[in-house]
C-alpha cells in the first residue's frame, strides 16, 4: 500500500490480534532501556512512558503504519554506562533533535548518509554494546548468584529460539521480584514542567554523544527504516520525512522529562514480525505506555544484579546487529577505541579513516 499521500483513517488503522501482538514487537528493547535509565540515572520513568505513549499514538495516526518509537540507543547506552551525565544526555538530545529537524527540513539527509559508511555505524553500535557489558559486569558483582540466575533464564529463552524475547523475559523476572519485595506501587500522574529532573549541560561530552547518536540515526533509524517501510508495506516515506518526525518529537519531549527518541528499523521489524500491519499497533502500545506512566514506581526497586543481566542481553542484541558487516576489523577497532577513550573520539577516528579509504 503506497503511503505517499493521505488516505482514509479506516484504511490505515485496524484493531486485530495481529495489531495487539505486533505492538509488543517495539517494546523488546524499549522497556529494558527505560528501566535501566530509571534505575541508574535521574531519568523519570513516568515522564518517559508519557511521551512514548503520546508519540506512539501520534505517529500511528499520522502515518497509518506501525512506525517504531524508540530511545536513541547510543545516547541511552552512554547514559546507562555512566559515560554521559543526565545533563549531558538532555543537551545531546536537544542537539540531536535540532540537527535532525534541520537536516530533514532541508532534504540533505540522503547526501549526509553517503559520507557515514555502514562499518562506521556498526562500530558505534559495537562500542555502545561493549560499554553496556562493562556496566552490566559492575552491577552483577553486587549479587552474582542472582545475576547468574537471570542469565540462565535469558539463555534458556534464547536457546528455545526466542532470542528477541530474552530481554523482556529477564525484565519480567526482575519486575516480579520487585513486586514480591515491595508490593503494588501507588498510582501517580506525571506532572509537566520544564526540565523536571535537571537541565541541559552543553559540554564536549554532550557533543561527542550527539555525533555518535547521529551516526546511528542516519543509517539505522532514517535510511534503513525508510527502506524497510517500502519493503514491508510498499510505503513511500522518505528518510528526510522520518528525520523531521524524529527531530520534532525529541525537541517536544526532552524539555519536559522525556528521552531523545527515534524511529528505529529494529522496532519496526519487530512489530512486523509480531503481526502489526497498520497504525493500530501504535495506538494499542501508546495506551499501554500511558498506563505504565501511572505506575512508573513499579520499577524503582528493580534488583541491580538482574539489571546487570538485562544490560548483557541488550548488549548482545545490539552486538548481533553490529556483527552484520563486511569490515569486521574496522568495526572492532572503533568499538575497542571507544572503550579505551570515548565513543565520540572513536566515531571521529573511524569516520576519518573511512573517508580517506574511500578516496584511495
């Protein structure tokens, strides 16, 4: 179904079993990342779920497609690993949102994408995965037995052929433990105010994080998602249009406690694999997120050792994507350099090498 022009709402919004199950496909990595951020940083889970819910519904109605709404994984991963402070995360989100809106509005995303080679993007993904492994190890050391138990659950689910559900399963185990220990949380409505948990810190680290995120967003969120929409839905949605959407929702959410957000191709693929075919899946998931915003306190007591296991699983999923490359040495070098220095330096070094190599 071509989606180059508006069409009747009845044609693009359905509520079926496939839309309901498909809605879960976008939460495979979203929920673990949000819970990790809420446990390890000043991020307010309630505000994050509020904006995820709103924009799931907005884009579901606007595009009529099960478009994903995910955290910007490079920035989220760096914040979880402690490489970015909360203030730097906020600043990087504002910078990335502004760049994406401007690039999409001027129609230059396609030209920019040609200069950032796919191996460089894969290297940034590997770098974030390695940093998450490092953070996961630190958290697991507090209660190794619990971490091993969580790991066994994840491996069992993956061995059964459901590796995409491993992170959700571990999240479910940790949530069950939290409920057992702390009971049901009180219902709380997130209040809207400017920068409720801290303002932006425009530092060198924030700029480096922005560069790393933009490298991933250009290739995996804008260009790859545009191609996947065409492949799966015969939908003509340009990368520049997606860039404008990502910039708009990020700039709208970050100043009020939300996260930098993108349209990830992985989330779209997950929704499609789980049965979603229209924007109805977004409406379903949006309502679930809005409900989650009311009981965000549920995850405040999440066990740190299980959280460590959760970070391993998310890192493994990100690492699987990074391994899809024909330049493993370059990808590996960027990842190792990021751990030794930081992601911004590794990205610039990898990009410089790529540009020189392409000219030779």
